[in-house]
């Protein structure tokens, strides 16, 4: 029998760390949206 275990940690970033995390999240969102747009373009061109 497998036993699953999880841990939960609370982050308490300082101002600089929070800005960097928000910047990183924004970059990830940008890349995801660009990839999604490209995929939609490719899908639309097949029809």
C-alpha cells in the first residue's frame, strides 16, 4: 500500500523577492499565452 504525504509551507518574501516572483510569474504567463496563440493559429490554418 502506498502512502501519500504532503507538506505545506508559507512563504514570507521580502519586497525584493516578491517583486521578482511577480516578474517571473508575468514572464511565465507571457510565454504560455504566446504558445497558446501559436497553437491556435496552427490549428486554424489546418481547416
